[in-house]
C-alpha cells in the first residue's frame, strides 16, 4: 500500500494550537513550540484530523516520547538483536534499528516500510537516526498511526486496542489513559466512556 507523502494543499487552519498542545502535554515545556508545526503537518498529512483522533494520538505520543523529550529509545536495542519478526537479518540490526520517532518505529522491516512511505527510497535503512529529527519523528508517528488504521480505533474510543498495536502490550496504560484524558480536556471534548476504563 502506498501512502501520500506530501500535502496537496496546506490545511486551511492548524489542527492544534500552541495553548492546546501545552495543556495536552504540560511537561513538554519549550518543546511544545518546536513540535507544534511539524505535528500539525504530520496529522494533516495522515488524516489525524478530528479532536477525538488528535486526543488519542497525543495521549500515546506523550507516553512514548516522554512528552516530546525522546525521539530515540533509551535502551540500547540489544534486546532486539536477531529478531526475525522485526526483519533483523544482519548482526547489529537490533541496536541500529532500535525505536525512534515519537511512536518508536522499531526494526529493519518497519524502518524500510516507513522509509518507502515517507521518502520513496531506503534512506532510513542507511541513516536510521533521521527519525530522531523533529519533522521525521512526527511524520513517522503519524504514518505508523495511519498504516495501523488507528483512526478507526480512535473514532470508537478503543484506547486499549490502540495501546496494544503501538506497544505490543499494555505497558504504561495508565499514563496513556491520563494523557488521552488530558488531551481531551485541552481540546474541549469529553473522553469516550469506553476509553476511560
């Protein structure tokens, strides 16, 4: 499946304002200003374009990135070494393709798919650290969200399903739930009932 990688026309208005982002991620500090425009661009590009979708997206990336603090996994990545399910075929792939971006893209296969979708080539295989930069960190997160069809889950309030897809389990679920509720408040919407349990 090929994804659109650029906006045909810029959005008429930003999906998210700076005060909303600051309220949604109160621990982001000055990083909120740096990430605002790239987040808006990435969300518009990949259809994260309703308050409910944005709230779920922000709640997840707040946890995954430590409120926009980390775009590279803190662990070394050695635990991923030799993981065929991640497409690791060469020695050192585990550490080379450890989690990066706001939704930690992990593994050679995922880097390859992300690179084709965002750039139409294999540049992330050659330079995986590109996902640590602000705009690619935002775009890769929104791309992953789109590829995994998480807008559909967000529309129905399935925060457990979203967490399972992103995390492979429920690590940090309470923080993700709090992040979602905080983002809902910032956006002026109520959390869906099924997303509060």
